[in-house]
């Protein structure tokens, strides 16, 4: 049996010797590289890396963590290191449309998404959600109005903290998070959003897309941020539509794209393949 | 050998009996349907059709054209009928970037696009265009400034008329046509345009797309119109990009999408598969 | 409110006047064409059509059905006519892998697939299927061995008949149907199958694909037939894979393609868009 | 201005410390990593890497090359190191169909493919090739029969050697290379091949695909090898087809896929992104 894999990700100002320092530290801890990506962004001169590795000696990972922390401090890194098999704790927030929820739960149930579901939150009552079969998961009905938003978000934040949530997925949550909660969740909240060529502002975007006669509709998964309409993009995809497609057909096709794009983004995130780079992301695809 | 195919396209206000009238007229002229599409747009209650047919009796097409004209008048149709083998006369207008021009010329040369090239117009001199191998095609260098625009467009219009041009292709022509010329060319001028999710206004869109970190870039082929930013869309497509892609890479990938989307749109148009429906198109794909 | 839509599909030997006869019959019954496709296969000289129509007079559909039956007999048509809102009764047969089953049930539950589920049959016991939430659907555990195959298939056939099943979906049923049952279900049983470039024979195809280093994997939905390895193809799609993908990753990606392709094929079928043409299909896409 | 980029690629038996040794050597030569990928194939336990780097000190690359050679020997590496701007010398071999040739030449002419064209070889005379505009490139007409094959291939081999050809592209060369020449060109000859789901053996594959009614057609670019029907796959893609598509349409769509897939494979190869791994490839995508 292979020794347990670990995932190391880091970003830092670029300068010569970073990889040499990391690789030496790894080698001296009995570490073995299984897969690695490094990327230097010439615009910001920041360096990004992801390393999947295992250790051939007992407690190698502990030695490595200790040594690496010193390297990281010297290089002013933002970094994360965890066992690949450690499951992230995920909170899913939904409104009435449950196609993304149902898809995520299915992938989780068959083991495709190696996560723990810490709970489901909705601003609609349980009965409003068509999908069944999650009786075993904590469900919190947290209705929200303009007046109660800050209080409702405080409750969400308490859930995130008390249940040690690593990742929040806005799986078609039709409310805009406040700047405050967005900042608190920075880098660990993923949203899914429809996207069109050209883009449409305002209500009923699928109806607008239909009125414009677009031939492609799409979806974008991105990190939630306070200072942007739409945060750093993780993944996008599109599907072909035609003059036959009425707004309802666009919504139906949109569902398929949304759940596919969101599932891919979540998978990339939990596998440590996405590193935020300002308004953008570095995505080390497999 | 099969009798010659003809393409009939029409649109008109919908009411019962249209197809019956057309099909009876066709039958009485010895016509045989090879492929047909009909579509009723419930929003405008307009009816759209494309029929590919051949005739088993001599001069059947002439009889049909005569009879059909009466049906068309009764039904207030906009219509077109032509032999499929008749080649449309195409004028290609370019600026400095010649990837779409080169692609169209190659497809024409090997017989894939069954058109006649009536000429190439550019606001740059012949020497500025890298692609060679079109010595056999009339080339007009028509520089343009703000002051000379109306005069330059008048020259273009004269070329369109004198050379009996059926279709104008703006194959990366970096000038905006005036409203006047757009109206004159309505329904017979196709433009190719880059497209992004989200969209970007203003200069250097590929640089903006790069700054935003998009994961898909695309292109849109549409009819030129005066009253819209971008006219009725014929065809769109996208390609995947990543954090590795610098603006130059986006431009390179954009070239591939643009030439592919434009070639498909031209092919759909000359095959009579596109009918304009207000701000939109009906595209009867094969 | 719009009058109820009906779907007419037919195929017959091609000869002039078919569309005229159908359209006149439709017109005389107060019918109105909403969408239509016709196609003449030059190789077999057979004619294929699908017409979506509604009727502006009371009992127009009954008049049309009666008149059309005479036309159909004259033209030696194979045909079907039904109200679009009539739900087909579907039997889903699965083995242990339930991704296609879960996907079909979800699409059915939210109303995307307008079908009635007549039952689920499996050669594995209920407990072996991970997906929950179908307590409201009849489930039959019909184990099968080489010796009991004909008896098990007889039971399936009895279910098909007694529950008036219109369509059987083999949603990853890992058994090969006998020629006898295939013939009985001809044209109303859809199977989903992995597909590769190049193809692989024998067991563990995903492992073979991995050993060969393919860069794309795919799936094919087709009608079940007795006399072919794989019957008339309805729909296919592929997804990109890389050297990183181990057999398990291929299987995971394969699940996504399989459920997508099967759902599309089922949707095309129940919408009357697929007509069998010998070893092939005519698919009138929207 | 940035210092010149270099591309290092290597593969070797995996053991701890490889990356540490390479990175230290790089660091000690004043090297800076711009982009890197490493991959350990668990099946063969071989390690693969590609590093793009530049050097901040004068003659750093020379120091690195010297030091790295010792590391490479110790680790029993197969490796290559070259300046990114160094253009590989490419020989294109074609038969009558010139769509891939025309496409490669266009991409080369506009600077998209940073290669030098060492020559074009065909078993058909110059006049048989429709594409014009390569008067500036050496063209060799080398007809071939069963009897003259070994002699013709010897001439090809002489061209490869005398013109210092780095890469041979079989751009729709309709002849099968002998085992002898295949071995000589191992790892530096790329072929393009149509591909279907399912696959078809024998002549006229597009006609077979049409007879089978496939809904997708594709193409595969692969390295030429002696011992395999089709060598290690570099890149594949597909396009959707329908019942409307006659064999000629499949051939036309096939042209688009073939030229796209071949151009991508050539680009990946010259950018050092493809490393052969037995029957497979490791492709480090950007």
C-alpha cells in the first residue's frame, strides 16, 4: 500500500531558490513528489505552487511541516498543507432551486466528492425543496428579509464556526451576501452564476438571453468577494442553444451547466488545485 | 444523376394552411422535398421555413416560381428561391489581421465554400496583409479616416452594386460601418466579433479578459445592423483558456475561434439556413 | 392559452406529394404547424418527418387522426401521433451502478423529463443501490444467471406488458438482453454504452483506455437490437482526459458523460425526435 | 526585458530527491523557475518533468547545462534542454490532401508556430497540391510504389539528416512508413489520423462511419512508431455530425478537426510539453 498523500500549496513573491528550498526540505523529510505544478505570474511577480507528495519515513510529514514552516516564513508564503484523505467540511446554502444541491449530494454519496457535509442552510423551508434523501444531514431554515439580513448572516457565520466549516458552497442561493460575510468567507466560499455572451444585467437573465437570440449559454463558478460583482473565476462552461429554446428551455439547459461547473469547481478547490491571485485564480488542472 | 436542388426560404405571419399551400404548389410543379424545416415563433407569431427540393419534370422550377409568387403574395411572405448550385458573389472586407481572410480563401479554393469571390477590400494596403496567394482576386485598398468615411463607404457600396455582390463579409474589419451603409447591407453583411463571459466594453478586450481571469473566450458571428450594438446572432463558439494564457495567447486562441465561427456562419448563410427574425435569427441546422 | 400540441412522426418510401397530402389533411382538420422537419434519405429513398401541431377547432385532432390514417395507408407509412402532454410510461432497468438512475429520477422529479415511471427493475437487491428517495416507485429485484435468463426476461416482458410500458431504459444494466427480448423491445429500448477512440473489446474497457493513453472518453446511447453489437445510435458525447487520470478517474468522468448522453437520448426519444432508419437514426434536433 | 527562457524536460526512474537535485542545480546557476510540472507515473514508477526557466547571471545556462548533465547521469535521465526561442526545424510530408499543410503554413507565416520549415515532401507532384504560396520552401516530389518504398524512404531520411530536421509532420501522408524509418524517427514524427466511435478498419472510414450513423467524428494526433497500429496519442478532438451529413460532409468536417488537432499537437510538441511514456504520453498542458 502506498504511503498517505499530502497536498502542499503556497504562493509568495517570486525569487530564485524557492523550489530548491522546498524540494530540499521535502527530501530531508523523506518526502517524495508525486505530482507538482509551479507557476510564476510575471505581472505580479508572484510564485504559485501545488505539490502532491508522500513520505517514506515514519513521521516524515511532521518533520516536513516543521521545517517547511521556517521556509515559508522566510519566503513570506501563504500556504496550506494537509493529508489528501482529510475531508473538508462543507456547508451548502441553497434557495428554492435544488439542482446543484441534488448533484453535489449525489456525488458525495457515491464517494466522488470526498467531503463531509456539515449542513444545509436555506432561506426556504425544507418542504420547499424537491430533492429528498438528505434526512441524515442537519438542515437549517434561515429565512431572510432586508431587515433581518445581518442577523441571519450572523447565524450562518456561527454555523460556519461551530461546525468547523472549511468551505461554503452557494448552490444557487438567490441572496447576495453582505460585504461583511463575504470578507469573513474570503477564499472559502464558492458561488455559481449563469453567464451569457453578451452579458445581461438585471432580472430574468434567461429571458433577456432569449430576447437577444444568443446561441450559447453558460455558467461561471467563482469565489465570493466583497469588492467585485463577481469574484475570482474558478471554472466556466457553456452549452449550445437555438431559436427553438424558449426561456424555460434555457433555464433547463442552464441547470445542467450550473451543476456541472459547480461540481468541477468544488472538486478543483478541495483537491487544492485553485490558488487565488488577486482578482484571478491559478488553477493547476490534472 | 439527381435533378438539380433548389433552396426555398420564406417567412410570413403564421396562419393555418401555409405549408399545405406551398406543398401543393410544389407537388403540382413536379417538385420533390429533399429536406425541410418549419418553425412558428410563438412570440411574434411569424412562420419560418426552408425547403430543399428538386423537380422531376422539365421546367418544373419555372412553373413553381410562377405559382409560388402568387402564394407568397397572398401570404405576405418575404422569400427567396434559388438553385443550390448557384454561387453567391461575396465581397470580403478586412483590416490588417488576415486569419479570417486566409481561412475563407482556403475553404473557397478547395471547393468547401461554393461561392464566387467578387473582391477583397481593405483599409490597409495589400503589402500590409501577410497572407499571399490571392493574386487572382480584385483587391481594393480603400483607406479611411473620420473625414473620408462617407466617401470610402460610397466606394464600397459602388463595388457591391457594380459587382453584383450578394454577401459582404467583414472578416475582422476594424472599422464601424455607418448607419447608412449598415441599412443598405441589411441581411447580407456578416461580421465576426470576439465575445467574453462576462462581456467587456472598450479597447483591448483580450487584455481586459486576461485581467479578469476568464476561463473561456469566444466569438460571435452576426448580421450587421444600424440600430444595434451587435446585430442578429448567427453562430457563437468558445474555447478554454487558463492562467497561463497571456493576452497574446488569448489573441492567438481567439483567431482560431473567430475563423471557425465566421466560416460556419457564412456556410449557414449561403446554404439558406439563416432567416432573420427581428433582433434574432432562425437557424435551420443540418 | 394555446391549444394542446400534438406530435406526428412518420417514415415511408419517398415520392412526390407526401407533404402536400399531409399538410392538406392537417389544414382541413383545422391544424396549425408549430414546428416541422422533413428529410429524404437518398440512399434508401425513404422519407422521414416530424410535425408538431395544434388544432384550432374542437375535435380537430380526431378528424385529423382519421383522415391521416388513410393517407398513411396509401403511402405505406410507419407513423405515430400523440398529444405532446401525454406522458410515456418508462421502465428503468439497472444493475449496481446507479448514476444514470439517480439522474433520470431527478430530472423526472423536477418535471424536466415529462414521463411516468412505471417501475425500476434490477438484477441486484434494493439495498445494493446507493441512491435513495424512490420509495414511491415499484421496484423489482430480478436476479439473473445463465440458467435463469429466459425466465427472468419473461418476467421483465410481463412487467412491460402489464404496466403498459412505452419505453425501457437500460440505465447501466450490465446484462446482455437475449435476441428474443431485444426483438420484442425493438425501437422502444434505449441503452447507454461507454465509447472510446479507438474502441476496446472485452472486459474493463476503462482500464484498457487508460493503458492506451487516450485523451478523450465518451458514451453512446442507442436503441437495443438483436442483430447488431450496438444498435442505431441516438446520441454521443465525449470528455477530455489526461495522463493524470487513473482508471478510477476515467470511470468517474465516464459517469458524467453517460448520464448526460442517456438523458439527452431519452429526451429526444420521448419528444418524438428520433426515427429509426435501418442501422441508423434520423434525429430532428430542436 | 526578461532574460531568455529555456525549456528543460526529463524523465527517469522515480526516487526521492530528484526535484531537490534539479532545483538546487538550477539555483546555483542563477536560474529562476517560471513554470514547472512534475508527474510520477505510479504504474511504471517513472518520473516526468518540464521546467521553463531563465537565468539572471551571465552564462548561467552554460553552467546549468554542465551541472545538470551530471545530475542527469546519476539519475539515468532522458532529457533535453534548449532555449525557448530556438526554432525547431520541421519537415512536412503530405500526399494530395493539403488542408493540414495549408493550416500549418499559415500558422507558421503569422508567427503562431515558431518553427523553421526545412522542406515539404510529397508522393504527389507539386501541381497536385491546391494550396499555393509556398514558393519559398524547398519541395521534393518523391513518388513511391511498393517496389521503390525503401529507396524513397532512404531519400526522406537523407533529407532529415542533411537539413538537420528536428520534427517530421505527416500532414495527411497516405502512406505507411516502414518499421525501419519509424524507428529512426521515433519521438520526432507526428501523424494525424481520423478517429471514430466505434472505430472502423479498412478503406473509406468516413463512408463506414456514415453507414453506421455515428453522431461524432474525430481525429487523433500521435507519434509514429513501428510496433503499434497507432503510436502514443498526443491530442484528440471530435465534432458533432448528423443524419444530414453525407460522406462528403464527414470528410469536410474531418478536415477541420484534423488540422486543429494536428496544429495543437505540433504546438504542444515544440513547446516541450509532451514526453513519451511507453505506449502513452505525458502532456503538460498550459
